[in-house]
C-alpha cells in the first residue's frame, strides 16, 4: 500500500506496523461498527469487540464506537417495476417512502479528517419508513468485501491490531493473523476517498434473500451506485482537503439538487457463497434495479438527530430475509453494545 501505514489511537495518528496498518485498520476495524452485531453470537464477543475499539480509538461520550463522525439527511426511495417481481416486500410494491440516511467516516474518532486515509471506508446507513409504520434498515459501506468472515474473527483482528505497535516482536500478532486470513490484508485497499459523499458507490458486503409472492428465494447483495457517477480522489489530494469537506459539502449539495443513487441487487448464482463476506461475487453476476434513492435535505441538527438513530442490518420486512452470513447477527449484537454505551 502506498504511504506510511498508521493507526488511529485515542484520536491521534501514530505509527503502527510497517505493512498492514492502513489496510487493516481502514478496512476492518473501520467498516465494522458502522454496522451492528448479534443474537447468535456470544454476547461476550460483542462486548470484547467494542472494548478493543475503545482502546484503539478512545472513548468519546455520546459517540459510536466506530464511524463516529457522520451527517444525517433525509430523502425518499422510489421502487422500480422490476423490484416487485422478485420480492413481495411492501417497500417495492407501492409509492415512494421516506428514508433517513446517515453518511459517516470510519474510526471511532469524531474529529477525524474526512480526507484521511483512515476515514475509509465511508459508510451509508438507511432507515426506510414503510407504509405500515415499521422501519427497514440497510447498512452499506465503500468496501468491496469484508476483511473477515465472523464476529469472533473480527474481534481477534482488532485485538491483533491493538497488540502490534512498533515495538511488538516479529512476527507481530497482526502479521500472524493476516497469514491465516488473506482478505484482511487486501479489503481496506478497495475503499477510496470520494470528492463527495454523493459520488461514492456503497456496497452491501453481507448477503440477504429476496422472497417473491410465490415463495421463490433469491440471494443478493445491495449496491448503491451514484447516478452522477463515482468520483474518487488520489490519496495525496484527499489529504489536502479541509478536515470537514465531505460533511460540510453534502447538505448544500442536496439543497440545490437531489443526490440520487440507483439501488441495485447483485444476484447470486448457484455456488456463490452467502455465508462469507470476504468473498465478493464475480462482477459478471446479474444486477437488478430495485429503485432510486433521492436525498433531498440535511436535517436541521445532525449531531442531535444521530444520537437516537440505531441502524440494525436484521431490521427487515416481509419479502427480504437474512441469509446464513454470520456477520449479520454479529453486527447486530456489537452495535447494540455500542448504542448502549453511547446513550448511558
């Protein structure tokens, strides 16, 4: 990876390890707490995961353990005609529904510069307000795939990062971890810094299931693609931008014209793994147009609004189901721990 690898520790940048620091901290630790963790996973694993995040990033009252810096906006989702054919979900059957959106930077450091290497992957969490009064949540980020496959592995990765400072004996705990988890060394490199939060593609690394009116089940992964196209910055140029350039830009942008995303479902074919987020499906897989997300305004007080927001990847609706991906449950439980701590 180009540049000097660093990890963020209690709000400051410091050298961590010579080869894997940026790739892992910006690829694993950082995508995780943006989502949420599980009912099937041992609760102690979730507690331990958040403990290590607090060690790496510090404790910041009222803030998320990861993806602490963010901006809350509002918009709507309009389903496509094709969506209703593959899922009986009410989200795809009727008119447009309101959506609350939170964009975020990675890490648990609320003052991180938007253009910093460790601010990748950027995240987008969405809460769809359904006609029956219920909500459906979707959590995505700019990684192409996740560094590890289970909640326990993610905890162990964070622990290895925290124990692999510049004075650690060789091979470091992180180097030993990467030797047996190859995706951990490469996932972070798939996330780049955009010119705007509205000009980045956000991927669902976890698999879900579309269920139609006849009970037919189709595994898929979400993808949110900007209508205006993705626009990324070279690392050196991103580092020169104002510390809050992404968070400051998105509100005025959507006030002038909606930021639109095509909401796509990448459809799995037989043999594609649904239980391993480290393994992306081939680009040749069919993508189905589910509809259009239109972001139209920033909320009046984003810092206050985000305190009450809890995005849970298993908060779905009839017609969309969780797959056998263990990270879905793992994210639910760990995020619940983070939420509990920030609201104390």
